[in-house]
């Protein structure tokens, strides 16, 4: 990213106190046999920031797919439970209806359209969104460029030429084009250098300060716990822990398994230490 000044704030979107996301007793299967989520419940209050932590394969992405209605694209099915936003049931609704309800996902790995220009990638973010008038699109685009000046500078360039951090900005900007009431972020820090991760964190804070709720899936637990009000820990498809982010970041289990810290007493490695393996990769990413 070229600019070091903090992003400027676009005008706040309207927020409703009913903009809460509810997941109740959700179970998800892939194919005929693999149950990736078992009886998962979580709550994201209107305008809140909630994080879902967990190691590789815990089911974090599956949870976001179930919320965003994209599970069928991955041969997944909700076998039990429900998802609702602002009191409106989303379970079983097509992905376009979920976006129209104000729930927008930024997928892991960014997935920008590499051959299209930055401007066309942003335009794609409005496809299927209600209120497609030119003025709404123009305003949304101006707000994204205001938030990410680097995208404005490079609007005519192919998205594939952007750096990893800029592509992450574009993926977030594209999601903002749909004017979400809640943003589902899947590993936004993945593979990015520390300075870029810090900038992404700043952007997430700004977006939330404007009233947009955030459900953040991260393996970078240190980052996620700094950003979130409330955290859940997913372990092999089940919620293992939950609580205020500040409290969780002080819990021995989270410190040992997800923040890569050793118990103060030290001592011999235990069998449980084997579970801490993903933390090693986490530390590599955040270097
Ligand atoms: P990571 O951090 O590695 O992305 P995750 O916590 O997001 O992991 P998921 O990607 O949700 O975990 O995977 C949960 C489980 O579901 C894993 O066992 C995974 O192999 C399986 N899984 C995910 N997608 C599919 C799919 N399309 N078909 C079959 N199994 C899948």
C-alpha cells in the first residue's frame, strides 16, 4: 500500500438496532458423511465485532459459508439449525438473497478477478444488490476510494497486478460496494506482511466504527482478539470456548493453544502441546 495516512471515513451507512446475526444449533455436512460443524451457536450483536478462532480444519470457513448461503457451491448442506439476521431467516436462502439482506462475505484468499480492472472488480460488487441506481453505485464507489486511496490511484489497472495487501483491500472494497450491514471476513491477514496486517486491522476498525457489524474468522488470534469484543473458539466443528475477547486472551488455554505462549511454570511438554502445532504457523505468518 502506498499511503501511510489513516483511511478517511466515508459517510456512515444507516444502522438498525435489529442488525444482529444469530446462529442457533447449526450442523453442516459435506457430501454424505463429513460433519464439519456440530450444534454451533453464536451471536453477533448489531454493530459488534465477534471473532471465531480455531486451528486448520476447525470449521471456520464452513461457518461463514453457512451464513452467506454459499455452502451449496462447495457441496455442503445445513443438516440442522438456523441462521438469521435482523430477525430474518437466512437458512436455505440463495447467496444473492443473503447479500440483499445486508450480509456480505469477503472470502479467504481474496479471489479478486485478476484480469479485470480495479474499477470493474468494484462494479462486480454491486451485481445483484438492490438499489442499483447509478447514483447509489457512484456514491458507494466514491466511499471505497475514499477509504482506500490506493485503489483510486490504480482504478484502471488489472487487479492481478496489485500486491497481496492491495488485493485484500480490493476484496474488502468490493464487499463494501454492496453496503453491508454485517461483513463476514475470512482470514483477512493471511499471508500478509505485519505492516499490511496492521493497516487491515485499522480498516476493519474504521468500517466497524461506521456501524457495520463484523464476524471475523482468523487464525491470527492475537490480531483477532485485539479487534473483537467477543470471541468463540471452534475445535473440530464444536464451540469449545467463548467469552469477552479480553477475558479469553487472558485464559491459559487460549494463550497456550492460540497465542503460542508457554505456561508460566514451564515444565515438560505434554501431549496437549502437540495441539499447539498450528500456532507455530501462525507465528510464521505474523512475522
Ligand atoms: P482453515 O483455517 O484451514 O481454512 P477452517 O477452520 O476454515 O480451516 P473448514 O475449511 O471449514 O475449516 O473445514 C472444516 C472441515 O470440513 C475440514 O475437515 C475440511 O477438510 C472439510 N471441508 C471443507 N470444505 C469441504 C468441501 N468442499 N468438501 C468436503 N469437505 C470439506
